[in-house]
């Protein structure tokens, strides 16, 4: 497995873990700011960040698969 695919998979895992953690925090009463206040906006922003990270990692995997397929076509 190429290093790029491994990094993309790590990105998928990281995004999934962050999403689950943040969603759990929101369900339990929101996320906390540095001064201890609830900040639902920060939690929602973190969820969106996880979504973007996941989609980007998935696109990297797709691009690598497409490139490898083209390379195999050239070599065939």
C-alpha cells in the first residue's frame, strides 16, 4: 500500500474519531470553551471540519486509485 493511501486512510480515521467525539460532546450538553462555557457553535464547526477532512481524504484515495488504474492501462 502506498504512503499516500496510508496517509489518506489515517485522515479518514482521524475525521471519523473527531466527528464521533464532538457529536458525543454536543449530545452530552455541548462543547466547552476555555472559560468553561458551553459553545455549541464551536461543536458544530468541529463537525463540519470533520466532514471536510473526511471528504478530502476520500477524494485523495479516489485520485490515487484513478491514477494507478491509468498507469496500469499504460503499462498493459
